[in-house]
C-alpha cells in the first residue's frame, strides 16, 4: 500500500509539471492536482490510523 501512495503522489507531480509546461495538455494539470490531493489524503489517513 505504501508503494501505491508514493506512486500516486509521483504521478500527480509529473502530471502537474506536464500541465504547467505543455500548453496543449492543460487537463493534465487538473489531473495532477487531483492525484496529488488524493495521494496526500490517503497518506494522512494511513499516518493518523498508525498513531491512534
């Protein structure tokens, strides 16, 4: 599960960078932001459950 979270965050950052630098693929910017947010939320939930 940890590898999936890291992969999700990395793909989000990659799509975010592509969306910024390539004007033709602006939807990747929004997809990157969404994946990054989902990855951070999943990581936070896992971190909170581990500490409870």
